[in-house]
């Protein structure tokens, strides 16, 4: 990173440009890209036009009907190293209008907020990324260059924009396909992606930067009982055995503080109340001492310290978790079922592989019940981690501090998977960096995938210059 920024990389955001950004976001929200079925091609075509209007020649692909992704590249002079990838997704999760104050696909601008599905996850970032690309293309034009072919003045690395289909359902029709079929389009020194949301706690503003995400394992458990007549109860009722297994799986396992979380908590402690700091220090010093005598002790401590959504999130990122998704047994009320099956969704911390997860399940279920079941691994995806000491991460922290003197940037492990898992296969470290500065009442965690999803214009006013500075400092 060079200390002095060139004048053309000034991050100041004018009112007309803010309006342009807001209008782009509203337009994207109105393009219904609910997955399933996705129909992301409509959003991809819209952005293709937006970027073509700036003189760029983006590529839109539609490898499966309706499942469109877009990739565009602006060039640096190549002296700065490998490109930076701005990654995002075009699809959104469904929204049931009955629970909303405004039409979830109306893109209304009311009370200083843009309302609608995708306002947070993640069309606001798509719009900010496009705006960064627009700025770069315009600076080339102003210098009399062709933005589609010539280097952008002052830019030393390429900047790639990729907004893909299907992230909300695993990315198989989007990022996964792109990584398999066109890895060269996406190869980069690093990627910026979604998933970090500003959060206020105890008066401090924490900006989680996602550096890792949990892996997953899906298991199917076949419970072995014995068929019998309902008039004479037996101990071999597969439904009862399944219920016992489910109950044991629901107990939280031992906590583990992985590197990003240990660093995060250590940095957060000076900004917490004395009571909260003591409690967190206690958890970290002797996590097993707390849980061994009393399962759920950590959860109780967390609920005491923060709101229920945050408490559940923190618990999820310090445990290998198990959620029971399907329990099925029985054919008729007076027939004791001889079989049952259970499907479970396990989310694994960095360092927990499939074998270790299976051992943990066995420990929770116990040998007696374990002997009455078969377990089958249906899907497995490894956890993903990006380095904290790479060139990109410290720069992201610094940019946040430069724009918000009260910012406390923290590395973060996401409890869910994003498209970062696909980029990891071609060696691209991905950082979740959605610099949306939010107020105390925005409740972003709850609004993601929830009713009344919305983003404030002020959050966008803060976010674009931050993203711009991150891109220009890394690439210029
Ligand atoms: Zn998302």
C-alpha cells in the first residue's frame, strides 16, 4: 500500500452519486430474484446494461435456464500484483408480503430507508460494488481511455466484479459453476464478499470482517426398531428411540475458541462492561470447566450478556452445532414402527473434520443408542479460512478506522457457508466486508432473511467511500 492516495481515488461521495447508488439498489430490489427459482438472469441483464452504459463489456452467463451471473473486469497496469475480486450474489431468499410494512419487492424509499428483500443480503453490496466499477470506468473515460480495454489511470491491479446466481441455495448454479468452468475469470489475490454487519454493543461499534466460515456435514440416521402391534408397547419402538436420539443431539457439545473468535473476543473485551468482560474471560479461560458439570451453562451466560439473536450466533460460532431437520417414523397409529429416520445438519468449526464430527455425535448419543442405528454421511463441505496476516485483512481494518474513529474492527467466523467455499478451491482468500454503518435500532442481524429487511441511506453513504478506499488502496 502506498501512503499517498492519488487525487483520482478521492473517496468523497456527492449527493447525485448517492442518489444514483440508491436508485440502483431500488431497481435491483424490484427485480424479483427469489431463489428458488432464482431468475437471476433478469438482474444480470440489468447490470450488464448499467455497465455497458459506462463503456464496459461485461460477460453474462446462463448455464442453467434463468440462472444468470455477471462478470466484469477493469484493468490495472499489472504492476501491483494479482486482481482484487468484488464478489456478490444476485439471488435473495423468499419474502411473505403479509409480514411486511412495505412491498418486499417494491424498493420503496421511506423514512430514510430502502425497503425490500435483498436490501441487506445483499443487493446493497451488489450496488456498491457496481458503483465502484462505474467510478473506475468513468475515470478511464475522463482520461480519454477505453474502460473496457485500457488500464484505469493509477490502477495497478485489475478489479473484477462478479455477481452470481444461487448463493442462497449453495451456489451450485452460480459461483460453483464459474469456478469449475472459468476459474481464470475469478483468480485473484483476494476477494471481498458479504456477511459482515456493523453491530453496536455497550456503546462501541464493532465491524466484523469475515475471515472464516464453518463447514457442514449432513447425516442421515436410520433407527432400527422392531415392527409390532400397537396394543402391546415394546422397548423397540423406533419412534421412541428416534426421540431419545434427537433429545441427546440437541444438547450443546463442548465449546472451542478458534483463532478468529479468540482474537475477536480479546479485542472486544476492553470495550465491554466490566461484568461482560469478566464473563467472557471466564468462558475463554475454562470453557470445559463451565460446561462439563452443566450443559447449557455457556448459553445461559451468553443470554445474560446479550440479546437472544446475538447469544445464539455467538454460541454457534464456538461450537460444532447439530440441528435436527427431519424426523420421520410410522405408517399407522396402531402399528409400532420398526424403522425411523432422522436427518441432521451439522456445522463444523475450522479444525473439525467429518470423522471428528461423527465421533462427537457418537459421544452425545451414547453407545447403547448408537448400536441401534446406522449413520450415513450425505453431504460434506469443509470450513474455509482466510489469513489474518495477509495483505488484505489489515488494510480492511485500517480503512474502517479511518472512516469511523469509533470503529472496532474484528475478525469473524460465520456460522453459515457462503460462496467463499467455492473461491477457496482456486486459492482465493475471501473476506466478508459489508461496510454498512448502522444505528442502534437497525437490528441488522434480525433483518437478514427476515420481515421488513431494509437498509438506511446513511448506511450506504458511509459504505461506498469505505469500499472505494479499500479497493483503491489495495489496487492503486
Ligand atoms: Zn447473502
